[in-house]
C-alpha cells in the first residue's frame, strides 16, 4: 500500500513535457550552453561534468545532428581533466519534439519554450524530471533566469522537487581555448554522456 502511494505521488510529479506550439526548428540550430539542469541529470549522465554545451546542425533530411560536449575536471589519466563529447541524431516526431538517439539509446527531446529571438530555451525529456535551461551565452542575468523558472512552473514543471540547479560555466571559454574538445566515440560508456 505504501509503495502504491509513493508511486502515485511520483507519477503525479512526472508531467509529460509540453511542446512550444510556435517552435521553429531552423531558428533553434547552432550553439547552446547549459545554464541549469535537474538532479536526475546532474547525478546520472552528466555526473562530474562542467562546461556542458550542445551544437545542433540541420541535415538535408530535416533531422538534426547533435554534438554534446562537456569538460571532465579530473580523470584517471590526467589531473588537468579532459573534454568529452558524443554525437547523435534527432528526428522530428511532433511539433517542438525530437526523438534523439546516441549509440543505441533513444530519448524524447521537447522544447517547451523559447525566449527572445531564440536566445534561451526551456527543454524537457522523459517524465519532465529531466529539465534543462539553455542559452546562447554561458551566463544569464538573474532576471532572465527567474523569468524562465517562472515559465517552467506555469507549465506545471516541478522545478523545486526535481532540484533544478545552475550548471557550472565559469571560465569555460578559457578552458575551451586552452584545451579544445576532442570527439571521443570509443572510450567506453562512462564517457558517452547523453547531455543535451
């Protein structure tokens, strides 16, 4: 009985992601920085990663080439850390919704809101426990950040329960210039992070 009640509680918080009806895929292409992500993201496939970024390119068949990159500050090989990267493909399946595939894994990618001239975006995935705030720049003003959080809550996303928290982007431009990211497709599952 207690298990059923707990499951019902969690299910109630797992709101299906809501797509932005005005979304235009072409305007979404280009480079994005992760400004914030929820606890399930930070403690699974983005664990121990900083400077998380994504680059989207539209292919001729209208699918999207995705290159996700982040910096791993420490690893077993080098104390200075390393960049890790993975590429995938997103297939449009509904308005503002992609089915994204990295290696053999697939996941929904739903753009719930865009701000300004596609300068920031609110993105969600399965169960809306996976929420991201993305920006064309590595930092956001407090006012803009609050605006996006408010929009997420208006859409019914439980940002407090899923512990949406700001990502680390400090000095990432400098890190990128000193040690550019390298594609690492065959380094094992640990480095094949599905960060968006």
